[in-house]
């Protein structure tokens, strides 16, 4: 009688581990092939706001460069949020590294 309970426990454990493996495989498959899906492409094209760059100034403050509809905005985030510069035109060169 005791060996039946042990067998049920082992089979239940194998079932749960199998379901976990199938779930992990499905998530990995969706992550790899999900970017090719039409729905994700439509959602990606509908985005208007993009974070171009984030730089830490000190322990509490950081500068964030945002792009919205081909216009960039420089914002200082910290104790008091401050918009430093509006309507920066987007350069045609692209991103440059210092």
C-alpha cells in the first residue's frame, strides 16, 4: 500500500516537471518567433515615445533624452523634475558615441 503512495507522488512530480518544461519551451518559442508576428510589428510601429539616452549625473539625478515624433526633449530627473530643453531637432547622423 505504501509503495502505491510513493508511485503516485513520483508520477505527480514528473507531471509537474513536464508541465514546467513545456511552459518554458513555449515562452522561449514565443520570445524568439514573437517579434515576427504582425501584431507585435503593429504595436512597435505605433510607439511615438522613445528613450534615446540616459546619463547619471550624480546619485540622485539623471539626464534623460526622449524622442517624440522626431523631436527630442532633454529632461533632468531627480528631486524636482526639470525640462531643460524642448524641441531639439533630430540629427540625421544617428547616435554618436563619445
